[in-house]
């Protein structure tokens, strides 16, 4: 090293290191500035910021924070497309250029250093497809093709892409699927198929070797969905599979599909999909190809049975009994009866299906009431079938159980729960008039119980109307201590939730004292981590709260 030619000779810190080191070399620098902090502390601080606006502001403060927060800012990118032009202060969004959606795609496509930071990419909203007449002539409209090219160019530069969600109201094209298949990092794929019946080319989705989670929503055979059978056959790492069908099929009781459409290639190749979680919603058809051997978690929403004679069907028939099916059918009972593996968690969702807008009222059926059993009797019979198979065949393995409010249990049925299910940790049930005292007596036989939820019933409604919250909490505190239920933490009375705390000494009016448990009010948000509350919904995207091993 020559002192005459090297300006850094004799300097303990080289100049190029001074410009990048977080440690200041100038004594006049303010020690409260972020430059004075080590990089690992700055990284720990910024990782707790999940607001995009705050991250963008940090990127504009100084060069150091720009490089530290930029990867976090572009880690999750969600772009929404609007069907109409939106105005801000009298000017359209994207004034002087394209729409914000297209300009964002252009930025991801042209700035490779930005796209390389994206790990979670989602596009959603309404895309204005021009030239639908081109579909009828066997050609894809130009703006749809240009969208596919932009998406392919942008995703090809996302070297760290792990999750991709297509939720636009148009379909992806083959060129995008081919690009996604080349990503060795892609593990999560969500596809939302359009609900319009415009003729479109149907694409066979190629296999994706690293895919672990796949979700397809709004599948409708009349709307030209893409073929997912090859994807299911050629994705050996798939562990989570969720299929959501259009509510129209359920509403109109249209059994136009067979599971062989999706699993036929797997059956022909004698291949069993190694998924540990399977979910299906709004399916109307035979369940002839479904196996529970590999699954550890299964979700069925509006899958067994039908909408019943009081639904919102739009087809008018003289005899409508062909689709008068109960909300829960006996096929599910048979599925549980044939299962060799012990069921550990069972949740019967009690959330009501929202009324579909624009659905015509169901016509009055001319069939007399004597031709079929009443709905209440049918539901009661199904409830007894479920209780029998769950208690006798799966009782020893059950840990969490949520029943339906249409099944108020008798004292004998509550006794069967305590007898055959000794390891219950969470329980949701409706009780009859005679079962309230029996439930209090049998509670000590569930030593692991941490949450119990009493569903809506006539008995509960009368109790809530006649007993105040203060008296109820006082009675619960005394009864819980006497029952010796030490692990119980949550109690639900309909929509009211109580938190059970530690024991304390309560002074009575005569000067004596007794032991009680603390009972306080709680909100539903406080119990969303408890499955008998958190999984009581009609969202197929809801994950099992206790995650399963891959």
C-alpha cells in the first residue's frame, strides 16, 4: 500500500466502510439519530411496524432506514383494480398516466430490485375486459392478454414469491400459470374464478412441485373454470386443499358435477393426495371419491344435504321434494362411522347462511305435511345419530366438540357425553329444561375442560330474561368452586361470555366467608382463540386455530 497514492492509508476505518457502517465516526453526530443504533436493533424495531404508510414514511427519512425498511415494505403487495375511475380532489387517480393498478404492475415489472423483495402478492377487484366478442370468435381480447403479460413479467422477477392470490373477476391465462409453475419458492396459491358466463378458454393448470396450500373459490361449471386435476396430481407437497363452489349450485340444487372431475386423474394413477387439511363448501353432488385416510382436519360447509323447502331456489317445479334435504345429511354420519381414525375435534357450525340478494322466493309446494317428516323431527333424529357415533366410536379421542343449537340435549345425553368423552377440553351444546342441574353435577367429570358454551335455546332464553348478570356471575363463582372445576376459564351463555379467574374469599352478610371463583364479563373478541367460538363461521379460509403439523 503506497501512502502517496492511497488516501485511506493510516486511517483506522477505510472510507468505503465509513459510508456504510452504522457506527458514527464523527463526534459531532447526534447520538439520538438512528445512525447511532446498531443495525440489528433497527431491524428489531422496524419488524414490529406492519402499517404500509408508516413503512413508506420511514423509507423517506434517511438512506439507512430506506435500506432497512424497504424489504419489509415490499414483502406483502396487494393491488386492487377498480371497474370505474375514482377521483381525488377533482382529478382522476393516475392523472397523466394509467390506472394505479397498471402503474403498480409497471413498477414491479421494470424495477427488478423491488419485485425481488415481494413474498406475498395479491391482485383483486374488478378488471374491465374489453372486446367480449373476441371470446366468441376463439380469440382472447387484447387487454386480457396484456394483463397476463404484465402479470407474468412481474411475477417472473419475484424470486422470493411464496404466496400468490388471484382474486380478479377475470381468469388468469396459460402464460401466467406457466410462469408460476417455474417458481420453486411458491407454496401458497389462491384462485378465484369469475362468476360470469362469458365464453372463455379453459386452461389446464400445470403442476407446481413446491405447492403446499391450494384454494380455489367460486367454482361454477357454467362459467368455464380452469382444470385443476393435473395440479392436484402433480403437486406432491400439497398439504392443504380447499374447494369453494359457487353458491348458485347450492341455491338451485344443481348436481352437475362429480368429484371425478377434480380427482379422476389421481384415482386413475392410484395416487392419494397427501393433504392433512381438506375443506369443501357449497358442494352439491355425490361424495364418491373422498377419503379421510390422510387428513387430520376436515371442513365441510353446506356440503351434505340441501337448502330445504324453505330456501331461495329460483327453479319452479310442481313437485319440489327432490331437493327437500336437511341442512345436515346422514351421509356425513356414515362418513364418521366408516372412519377408523379417532376424531379429536368436531365443530358443527351454527352460523346462519346469509340471504342471497336477488334470489326469487321459493314457491309454495303443494305437497301435504304428512308426506315427509317435519324439519324439527328430522334435525332431532340427525342429532341423535351424530351423538351416537361420536360418543360410542370417537368419544375417547374427542377433545373439542361444538354441537348445534337445534339439538337440545336431555339429561341422559349429557350423561353420555361425560361417560364416553372424559378428555373434553372445549364443549358447546344446547340443553333442555331438565339438563341444567345435570350439567352442573357432571362438570367435575371433565377435569380438562377449559371452555363451555351454552347455545341458544328456550331454556337459556328464559334464564337470561329472568336472572340478572350480577346474580348469574355470583352464582357461577360459588358453583364453580363447589364443583371443583379448576381449569375452566371461559363460560358462554348465548351471546354473553364470562371469564373465570382465580379463587378468592367472599365475605357473606352474617360475617362468615366462603371460597368463590372470580367471574367477570368478556367480549367475543376475547374468545376468538377458543375453537368453539372462533371456528363457528362460514368462512372456508378460516384456519384450524391449533395448527397441524405438515
